[in-house]
């Protein structure tokens, strides 16, 4: 009896999941239709490189339409709650900024993961070349054996080669898509070797050693600049924590910042200065290697 009750309880959950997935698919198809006129715009095409680097399967026009929809929803909800068009417009304007910040974070994280995998990838390629594999065969091996993101990028490269794209063009396309200076060094070495010849396995071993040393140096720099990055986060979070404490102690006085025109201007100015201060601090502690 208990077993039957469990079976009956699972079915509605599965149905709800399928309904939600179907709703998402239908919504995405609508977004695809709306975004078609935007696909040929240069701005949308440049966005596609950024979205690919973040690992998002979206076109530039689709991303623009999603931004507009989410901004409209957020602005409408804030207007319903506050009945203040300034807050509604500000909230709607912050949505594209927040989404773009998330994409930049995803690009940075994916690029870091790719670079940390690249050293082991080059060692695997050089060993495969010594074992008698061609470079094209090593691409297929990496696409099957290694984890994303490097396995995913090599899989795209392998797919391009299978579809008849010359290896040099597939490497150049992957280099533009990934946007890694370390991988650009690898692509340059491979292209030179294919033109003038030489021991590619030995060259890749040297590049792998260089990349490993750069990764080690980056980690040392991150440990040395940890205090500065933590200071930037504290500086960003402290005003919001102070506001929450003051609101708990005397909410009527704090709410004057929202009700009075001067208070609203001060809030906007403080928020702008907070963002500028955070980015300046992060710019100082971010050291390129």
C-alpha cells in the first residue's frame, strides 16, 4: 500500500516538471522569432562571442530580447510595490547591468578553468603525437577524454574539421571564440609547425611548462592581493549592512531617504560612488600576468 502511495505522489511532480519544460521551450521559440531581425546587427554578432565564451548557447539578438523582457518584468514589479516610477526605472536599468556582470563572471571563471586544464591538455597532445597520432586525431582524443570547458571547445573544433573546415581555420575560429592568450600561443605554434615543420611535441612541452609557471604565478598574486579584494567586498557590503541596522533601530527616519527628494538623490549618488569605488579597487588588485 505504501508503495502505491509513493507512485501516485511522484506522477504529479513529473507532470509539473514536463509542463514547466514545455513552457520554457515555447517561450524560447517565441524569443527566437522576435530576435531574428537582430541577428544581422554587428552589435548582436559581437555579443555572440561573449556569450560563447561564457558557455551560453544564446545568440546576440536572443540575449537582447531576454534583457528587455526581464527588465520590463522587474520594473513593473517594483512599480507595483513602490508606486514610484524612479525606483521602477532604476530597477529596470540595473537588470542589464546585473546580467552583464554575471556573464563577465562566467567568462572569467570559464577562461580560468580552461587555462588550468590547458597544461595537462598539451601534455596529452604531445604524448599522443609521440605515439604516432596526427594532430587532428589528438583533437578528437581531447574532446572525448577531458572535462569541459576544454573538452567542449575541442569537440567544437573537431566538429568543424569533420564538416570540412580546414584545420588552420578551425584553430583560428576556436582561438577567437575562447579568447585565451595561452591558447593563442598554442595555435601560433601549431600553425608555424604546419608551415615550416619541426618537432611539435617538444614545442608543446615547452609551452605547457610556461603555462604551468604562469598559473603558479597567478596563484601567488591572488594570495598577495587577497586583502585588497576583501577590502573591496567589505567596502561594497558595509553601507547595505549599516542601512539594515539603522532600519531595524529607527525605520521611520531611514525611510525618509526614500520619501524625500533629497534623500533619493543622496541614495543614488551613494550607490554610484559605491560602484565606482569597488571597480577602482578591483582594478588596482587585478594584475595581469
